[in-house]
């Protein structure tokens, strides 16, 4: 699901790192946005809406909406579209407002 060739842009692949999503081990590139690594791995649902629990996915990609809010390393409400991926990150799908439990 990752774009590998583009007529204008260059994709210089960085070091591969491992991280988890709800306990499942995934791979991405160090420094890329967490949401990008998830979408490249085929993950489409990043969070659920507060009131009706509807699925939310990658939307604005600039940190202005709340569609990509996830729990990262135990901290809720992290905007994964602008947070860089690091080795060993523990990412969890957030339901609603998120909590520290």
C-alpha cells in the first residue's frame, strides 16, 4: 500500500523499525508519520468517534483534525499524522476521548 514511484517526488527509504499496533508487530520507516506507516500496513481505522464510535481514518495529514488521534506509548490523543515513528513504539487504537488507563 506504499507509493514506491512518483514522477516528481523522490522516496529515500530510511531505516526500518518495528512497532506495535494493539499488540500486533508492524514495520515502518524511522521518522515517517505513524499514520503513514499504519496506512502502508493496510490499517484504515485509526480511531473511533466520541459519540457514535464510527471509524475514523487518515484525513488531513497536517495535524488539524482529530481523525488520527491514537494512544502512543500510553499517552492518549496523539496526532499520529504528525508524530514521527520510532523503534519500539506502542500504538493503540483509541476509542472516544481516550484515557490514561
